[in-house]
C-alpha cells in the first residue's frame, strides 16, 4: 500500500492542479453548460453536474437539474469516491449502498437514488473532479451511455486545460483584453471561413466590415480588397436597386429574407439571403449581418415534385385535397371523371361531405380524424359517391399536412376503386408490389429497420452495397449485418429516428477508387396510433457530386487557355510554400513575351493564343514538376522555383525560358518569332511577404526590357 506521505503528496498535487485551473467560483460558461445538457440527454437522466473537489467542499461549475445548489460539503460528496479511480463510478441504488444510504443528499431533498461519475483527469494523472449524472429513481447506464459519459468527461478535462492555458496566456501579455479579442476574432473568423455559406457584416454606409472566405470567393477578391468597400464599388459601379432597398430596410430594423439568382463561374445559382439588423438597446441599427445560402439543389427537389405531379395527374387512382374546413381544393383528372366533373370546371364550394357516403362520414368522426391527430395518416377501406350518386368501394389513404406550429393545414386523400377486385389480399399485394417496384427502380439504397433493430425490408441497391443477398439480411439484426463498429456508430441517429425525428447526415468511407460519400436519412415510419413502428433508411451515393465539386475548385485555380495556374493558383502556391518554411530558398521569374502584340495584330488572336499555349508547354519543360508555372495576364508569366540556393540554377532556367521564346512557334503555315524578357527576385522578406517578391521581380523585368529585351535581370548579390 502507498505510504501516508505518498497519499498526502498526491492530495497536495491534486489541489495544486485544481488551483492552477483558475476555475473555482467562476461564472457559468456556455461550453460547460452545453456539456452537462448533452450528458443528461445521452444518459436519459434529469440531473448532470461538473463537480470540482476542493479541500473542504465540492463546487459545481455546471449544473442541470439542481438549480438552487452550487456546492456541498466534501464529506457528503459522491464525487469524492469517483475521483479515486480513472473508471466511471456508478451507484445504481444509493439506498442499498451502506456508504450512502444515510447521506442527506439521499435521505432528503434532492433525494438522489442513482449516481454515475466519470473523473476529470489532468495530463499528469490528477483527478480534480467529475462529470456526473444523477437520478431520483434507481437506474443503470448502458455500455454506450458509459462510453458517452467518459467521452464527455474527456471533453470537460480538455476544455478546462484549454481554458487554463488561455487564461495563462492572457495574463502573460500587457493588454489582455485586446489579445483575447484578437484570438476570439481569429477563432470566429476560422469558423466563419470554414462554413459553406456567405457571411458578411455591413455598416450604415453599406460598406463591408467583415466577410468570410465564401463571400470573398463570390467576388473573386481578397478580404483586404473587399473590406471598407460598398457592393457597387466591387461590381464596377453597378447598383442592385432591389438589394440596396432591402439593405436600407435592414438598417431601419426590419429583418430581411429573400431569394435571388446569382450568376457565377459555375452557372446560375439560387441564393437564399437573410439580413439581420444589429440593433442597440435604444433601438438604433448600427449595421446588419448578411448570410447567403446556396439553395440550387432545391431544383432537384422541384423536379422530383414535377414528376410526382405528373404521376398524380395520370394515375387512375382518385387523388383529392381539402383544407382544414373541409373545402375541396384539388381533384386529379381520375377523381373528376369518377365524380362527373369536367376537367377544367372550377371546384367552387364543393365540400368533402359531398362525395362521402354516410358510413364514411361517420368513420371520419370515429376513426379517421383521431388517427390523423395522433399519427398523421390513416389507411383503410371506405365508400364514396361517383357520378349519379352511385357508391364506389375504395381503398382509402388520408394524410394530414401540418403547418410550422403543428396545426393541421390540409388533408390529402388517395383512393383506388376496388369495385371489380374486392379481394383485399390481392389489393394489398398490388400496393406492396408497387412500393417494391418503386424502391427497386431507384438507385438509392432503401432499408426498413424495426424497433427491434432487425431488418424488415431491403431493396436491390442495399443488397449490392453490402454484397449480401436479402435472404441473409431480412430478419437479422443491424449489429450482425453491419458489424459492431458500424452499428454502434449508427445507433444514436437510429435511436433519434425511432423517437420520431427525421435524421439526415453525410458519411465518408474508404473505397478502392478513393473516398465514398453517402447522403443518408433515417425517417420514422408510423403505421398506427402506437407511435413509430420502424425506420426507413435511404442512402444515396454522392461521390460523383463531391468529385465534381473538387474538380470545380481545381478549375478555379487554372488559366483556361494555357492550363497553367492563374493568379489565384499562384497565390495559393506561394502561401503554401511560405507556410512550409521555404521563404529564403524561393526564386521568382517574372516573364513577358517580347513583341507579342504584333502577333495578334498580324495573325489574329487565334494564332496568338496558340503561341501562348506552345510557350506555356516549353516553360513547363524548363522546370521541375514541383515548381510553379503561372499565367498572370495576356503575355505575362511567372515561374516560382522552390528550394533553390544556387543563383546559377535560377539563371539557367531564365536562359532556357529566353531560348524557348526565341525558337519560332509553328502555328499552321505560320512560323512566328517572338522573344522574352525576364526579371528575377530571390528570397521572401518576412515583413513584406510574397507580394514584395513579385513586385521586385516585376521591377527587374522592366529593367530587362529597358536594356534591350531578350535578356534577364537579377537582383544584386546583397539584395533583397
């Protein structure tokens, strides 16, 4: 056993480490409050605490479920036991545990019956407290909940360390508030730049004060070129009258939400924009925040809706829709023909009671409406009136559509005439086969998983995705079919769907030909008033879409004529080279084709373009694959040589470029003569950056042209 001295040393180390965190008696913080809320949701309990064990007390940094309790004496703290081990400490029933059955937290308010605590472990092994969950009833965590609690405890420990480090760094500088502000701004900018939506902040003069990377990409400008400018100044003086009117309204305190078509290099994109006023306490707006979300993909949904409309308009089933007051708002052609109503006749004041028999109307009151209120849908058999008031037996499906507040807004009904075939089983089989045919015809993988987590249905695409026949899938558990790891990864989302939530997400896995991207949705399936019966899982392969997006990003960095990098691609190359520490060994050659304008004037731009392409090919052969060749303008090019310490190597490349330009260019029947001048600059000065490197090379290019062209000019040995 460890000596008393060793135990005292560990105790002192733990208290010292707790003091270093500078956390005791601090104000509540959102990040810790969020973690305890996640703990309650993950473990299914009403109470969660972040408890820090001081010398004589336990103090709660975050608290859900015990709002009037901020600390307790240490001698009644459950967590004092939990910090004795690195494992989760669990008490399923405190009243049956001799250590706690007399504890005032058990015998009186808050009447704790269940406790589980994961220690908060510092890098040196010191356990300064716990993330714990509690309940007022007997409970026991599952293995998944235990794992989640441990993971959340690790997040708390890391957050405490990060918070301590941030405080220490803040205290180490003279102006702590400014430094914290800068760090926070950088962090928020990183977050904003990582989002695929356009974000900006605009002041009362309609000038940009903040833009994220997506907004910069839209204008094709850097952040520094945009900030302080108004939109017309970035759009060559063009004023969007409608957009400016919305901006003025936002500055008057009126939030704006709108959609517009935005022409981009990839085509016309549909953008959903919002403008949220930044309003002071006195009611004055000092600016507004703008977000723009690309909603072009909605077009795909609209096309699907168009196809569905075509099906409804051409089906022999009767499809109708009524509002919540019972007024008929839509009848498809089949239902109009069956009712003796002309296809173009107005529906007028038609009511659903007009077409339903007394038995069906009573069924609406007794069965259908209660089912719609509880589950949103009903399927069964009824009778309706056709032309001349003859009764038609139909298989009948009714769906309730709700508004954003959950109120029923309208009802849709699909009915099939079963007069000829009254065999219910055959009709049900037809509907099942129709559904199976639809699912077999689509490329998406479809599966239905019951509440027992066993597969009830899969389509062919799902079979192919797992390379298993459905006979080995139907009736088997997800854990067996997918494997333990994939099952556990998918289980939380599946649980949310079984609880009634539609869950959509994307996943990526490794494939033979590269990453495989999937868009997956879990939708709850309700068949009666008992609640969710099963979950419909639909998986769509979006790998091609992701690849196309990557290709588009690559195309944006390339010059369309020569295939070389464009200015944006050059800037990215230089930024990457500098970030890898290669500033001192960079050499940049700024190249201009001599006498190129006469080529266009005498032979036309088509010939000139081919000359540029041939010259680009020759330059590529003059450098290594790791070097950069870019076209900046009509006849201006740049070569960046990395890891070059010998000036002679740079001069050799410059001579090769000049010689390559001197050799005649064979274009059709023409042999075009040209030449090239080269300006050289070497080494990036940290304070000036790569733009200074380009400027120095450009200055030397002008010296080469002034000296008679067809030559290169380098910096003096003691430059830059």
